[in-house]
C-alpha cells in the first residue's frame, strides 16, 4: 500500500488533571472513509481539533503524504488541505450560499478596497456544488437553509479549498434517513475523487454503511483499528464501553392500561388531522423525516404552538394549554430536541435547573426554602443516578446524558403524567443511551405516558410498542411493534411525493 | 474541555471587584488626610445613593439581558412631577402623599410601558427605552417650560438632608433597597426567574415561566427606583429640575457592569452593583479631595471603568 495520506502517531494531549489523549495513532488513506467512534470524552473531538489546528498537541507527530508537518493553526490546516465540518455548522447566516462557500478565499486585489466579482463567486459556488451533484440557489442566505442543505454548503466550502482530508463530526445528528442517504452518496463521490474522510458518529449503523475502517477510542487511548467488515455492532459497543453491554435496547413488556393521551382530529399550522392515543404501559414512538412536523406536534401538545381545531384529552380531561406553563400544570412535560438551547439554563446549577418549573412547591412565605430545594434536587439526582459531584455544580460541567437526566428530573418534580421526549439520545453515547431507555421503562412502570420522537429508527424499533409515522404534517400510519420495520416506516415517511421537497 | 482556572483568575473572580475597592480605599486614605473621616465617607454614600438606587433596578434589567436608558430622564420627570404636585395648595399630609405618589406612580407606569413594548411588540429594549428617554426628558421641559420648580413646602428638603442618628436618609434608603433587592434576587421565585429569563429565555419559557410577566415587572422595578431617586434628588436640591439626571443612565450602567453583571444577561449580583457604585463614587470623591481637575476626573473614571471590565474579561478566561 502507498504511504498514507495522513499519519498521526503517538499523539498526546494533556489538560490540567487529565490526559485527554494518550499516545494515539490514527491514519487515513486517500479514498477511504475512516470512522472514529467512542463514548463522549473518549478523545475523538480533541484528536480532530488537533488535526484541524484548533488545539495544539503536547506530543507525537503528524505526517501528511509521508512528510512530517506542524499544524499550528486552522490556517495551516486549511493550507494542508484539511477541512473540518463541525457539528454546529460555521456558516454566516446572513451571507448567501455563494458568499459562504468562497468566504476567506476572496482575491487579494487591493486589500479592503477589492471589488468582489459576484458573478464569478456564484459561478465558482455552482461549480463546486455540481461536483457534489447538488444544485442550490447560491443567492439564498445560508440561514434560510435546512440543516441538511447547510451541511452540503459546508462540504462545498471545504471542497472549494481543495480539501484532501475531510473530517465530519456527527454529520447525521440533524439529518433524516433520506438526507443521510444523500450525504452518503456525496461521501462516496468524494472517495472516488481520492479524498480521505474521517467520519465521527454515535450511530453505529452508519459506520457499517459508509465506513471502510474504524478506530475505537476509549478514555483517551486507541483501543482498536480494523476493517469495518470484520466488526459487528456488538464488538464495537464492547470496545467502546470496555465491557459487555447486555442488551442495547432494554425493552420491557408491560400490561397495557388505560388511555393517557387522546388526540382527535388536531389541526395546527402545518399539522393536519392528527389523531392518536397513548396508553399506559407503552412507549409511543413518532417517526418521520426532518420537517415532517414531529417537533411541531410536540410543541403544540405542550402549549408552545397555536391550535386551530381538534380536541385533546389528558387522562380523560380536556387538555388545551395556552402556554407551556399551563401544559406543565396539567401534567405534561417536554424534553426538547436541543437540550442546551431550549432545555437548560446553562448559567444555573443542577439544583436550580431541576426545581425551575415547580418553585411554588418550595416557596415558604415569600422565600424559596433552600433546604427543601436542595433535598428535592438531591433526591432526584439519586433516583436518576445523575453523575455530578453535587447538585450545586453548574449543568455545563455535565455530560449530555446527565444533562438529559436533569431535565427529566424537572418533569418528575412537576409530577408529569405525560412526557414527550424529542430526540432523547441525540449526541448521547451508547452507555448513557441505555440508561435513558431504562429510565423510560421506569416511567412507563409508574404509569406515566411516554412519547418518543426520534430520527434513529433502530431506537424506535427497539423501544416502542407502537410507532406513528409522520409525513408532511400528517400521520401516515401507526404501526404496531410486529408490523414495524425500517422499510415500512420509510415508505410511510415518504408517502407524499411533495413531502420530500418540503423536508428540512 | 475547559482548562483549570489559574490562581490569579480565581482570586480575581472570587474577590476581584471587592479587592479593587479595598485597594482604592487604602490608596485614598494614604493620599488624602481628609478622605478616611466619618463625615467624608458618609458624604460619599450620600452622593452615591442617588445613582446606586437606580443601579439596583438596572441590575435586574441587565440580568434579563435588557437595558433601560430612560432612567436619567425619569429622574428629572419624577422630580418635576412631585414638586409640581407639592406646590398645588393641598393640606400638608395629602400634598406629600399626592406628590410622592405621583412621582413613584409615573416611574412604575413608565416601566410598565417599556415592558409591554418590549414583550408585546417585540421592540428591543435599547430602542424602547431610548425613545422613552427623550419623551420623558421633553415632557419634563414642557411641564416646567424649561424652568426649575422652586418654592416647595418647608420640610420637603428634609427628606434628603435629614439624618437618622448620624446616617443620611438617602444612605439609609439605599441600604434598605440593596438589602431588599439582594433578598429578592437570591431567595425568591421572582429572583430565580430573572436569572432564568436572562440566562436562556426560550428555555425559561419552555420550563413554564411567563417570561413576559417577569420582563414587565423588571422594567417596572427599574422605573420605580428611578422615580424614587428622582424624588430624593429633587429633595436634595429643594427644587424640581427638568435637566436633572442628565447622563445618569450611563453612570448607572457603568456601575452595574463594573460590579460584574454581564450585559448578556443571566449573571450578576446586586452586591457587585453596590460595590461598583461605591467604587466609582469613592473615585470621584477621592479625586476631588486631591484637587484633580474635573476634566481630568472624567478621563480617570473612564479608564477605571475599562480596567474593571478588562478584569472581568480576564476572570472569564
């Protein structure tokens, strides 16, 4: 084999008190997709930040095309043909697609007096997009694009810089299956052009569909590198967590009980004629492409959107909240898709985040009773096994899984009867995912209604008793566990031809 | 993964502004023999009290990631309104009740208007309060035809000039306002909601908090405290001055920011604001005692504000 495009050898990175990377080796060949997996904190992001020049290593060497090199800054990385696409895209919303693609590559000209040739910019942008087999209106502001399209712009941006090494950090986080397939097609095209791709993902099935080789990191060390073909899901999980994980989806069967939520002919904005019911003893899944209206449905149920018509009953009582406050009062809780933006107050500590929605329980006279607030928070932290040194630490110091638990604790404290989980395990690692699933089982056991919205079909299939599939604002089918398969869900999710154009 | 904080930044973050304040006190004690006397220090608190009381309301507003530029104009208009009502020939207790009541009510109403414009009409606080600033200033001039309101009932000036034991009444009021505000922010539901709304308003809304109500209340508080200060100032100069409180909004914002409250909301304390106010007050007083020319003083105050905020940046590293 020829010398690798990239060889990182013995990479060490120390942070005060932790060795984030301990003599890690990682290499990448031209035309290969090398997946990087590991739990949160395993060191994947740190390794890629070193490659992207955002962070400096404390030991080890990096060679490109067999020549040792130093990546001192993101500019160095760019010059060496390394492109990193971060999870939170780095596009300027106000600038057009074309302007974003050429940003930073404007001709030198006369310094700030340089007149930009817009026509040439659009032409260049369209050329690059054509390489990806995409056609986008390059005049559209980037902020108006869907997540999937923004990602394509990011890839185009990297390509226009003649990238040879492309790093994609959790590219699928906000993509529907259909969009993901499109992304894979683009990646295959890049491969055939000789680009080396580093692909980071928590979703293992993606690794099996797109990866050539996979490297597993655990606690800052490389555990294994090997051909994807020679791995299976179970092995990968074992390597990542460092122990045998009994069962990825710990589904339990409960006796079906009474109806918790009943929605009849609900219309609201894009949502059309939604009818469903959630019973005691089940986890009710909602599948669909991004933009199908799943989150909108959650928001409307939670009083954060306006209803046009239809009726909703919660435990037999009319449930028509005009605000999230009223929904909470009636016993509904929403675990939002983006925990950090819509769930937590990051400046606050665990205690304050847990009690936020039910402070009146804790108020004595005019004052919040500090002692009972603390014991309340500690009780839930114990119950949900929130890993934190104390409830007084900032939620910013917690991992994704523990942050999710903090919000769950909030809704347990308000004594919710119905909990809606919107993408509950996005960005959460395998071990912590399982814990979230077990907590869902606990909730069901306690008679709480659980709705799970997810883009991860395997978790829906693995955990739900029934799955409603949405497409273009409607429910196109509700599948029982026995009927639910990937294919059945996907065909319902793309039932309306026009839905694909609206998706995203 | 954040690097562990350096010792320096930890000291700055835990004691930063307090340490700077103590240093300042020590410095002026050495530089001027007239500084560290009971009379002078009480005088500083008296002089600082007017803006410090406003700064309490401003702290609440800034904690919600807002701003209130109308405070200086409210000082003038509430002073004018109170003194105009006082001059109407009402029997004494009623005159005071009506005068003070009118001033305070104006403040609260102005805040309510600001709050409603910000929440219902989604206009940014900067623009809303900028407009109110010129509206109230103009109104104060219109009412008085540009002339001060003199010849007030005897005793009105006693409010600001009187003392309880040896402590000036405005100083006492300032202490009470700060103590109450500290209590409200740290111990009550309302205080918690203020931090939540400022920290992440969308998350706060989805947690069931009625953020519109919190915001309106916060602007009302700011208006009310500005009016209280306006009345105290009118009492101190024994007249209603339409040009009173000019540029106070900037002094007050400076005190709040020097006190460590983030302009992005969600972080800050009124204790910090108290120290920030006193730090600037002591600076002015000390420079006066050392006979530093007033033009030079402005430069020094500006530099100190920058230094304080730079320290704040450092500690967030």
